[in-house]
């Protein structure tokens, strides 16, 4: 067995840990540190280089993954401009998109959207999610105005991607 196999596994483990840290931080503070998103990009770079060295990936696949991340960032920036996504959410989405690449991008975005929808439904049902959640028996509109930490939903999509990469 090549030493590159454990390195790729370590990269996927780091990806998962960074996603969980981002989700936890967003739940607590409604912010996602840039260092977490940058960490995911750095881990992807190591993962991609080890794939190149092992012959399991190509420069074109890495380029396509970067293109996917750029497209997700551009669309996320539009969402940020109209106020539906936070800046940290956009950066985390784009960083996780590197790992998803073109093959898993649709799955990543679908799982993220479903998890986000479930978070929104829970908020509407009265669950206090995030630090900005209104206390007590607030109206549905007040609960929605409080904001929704989307980091956990992005992490759910990223965990799906990590699981798919681990079994492939």
C-alpha cells in the first residue's frame, strides 16, 4: 500500500473536522472564520497533489473542481449581495465545492439545500437555532428575521461528499 493512501484519508478526516468546526462556530456565533474555509482549500490542495502523485487524479479533474468552486462562489456572491447568504457561508460553500468537484457537486448542493430547509422548518416550528434566535413564543416572521446559521447545512452536504469520496 502506498503512503499516499493514508495521506488522502487524513485529508478527508481534516475536511470533515473543519466542516464540523465551521458548523459549530456558525451555530454559536452566526459567523464562520475565514481560516476554516482556507483550511479546507489547503487540505484540498494536499489531497489533490497526493492524487496526482498516486495517479488517481489528473490536472484536468483538479481544474474542473476549481471551476466548480469558482462557479459556486460567484453564485454565492450573488446570494450575499441580495442578503440571502452570509459571507462566511459563501466562502464555506465554495471551499467544500473543491472536494465535490463536478462529479459530486449536484449531490453536495442538494444535501445542503435539504438540510437548510430542515433547519428553516425547525426554526418556523419554534426551535431556537443560533444565537440570534428570539426567545420565547415569537411569531414566525420574528423567528425568520432572527437569521439562520447555514453552516450546519453546508457541513451536512460536505459530510455527504466526504463519505462518497471515502467509499470510492
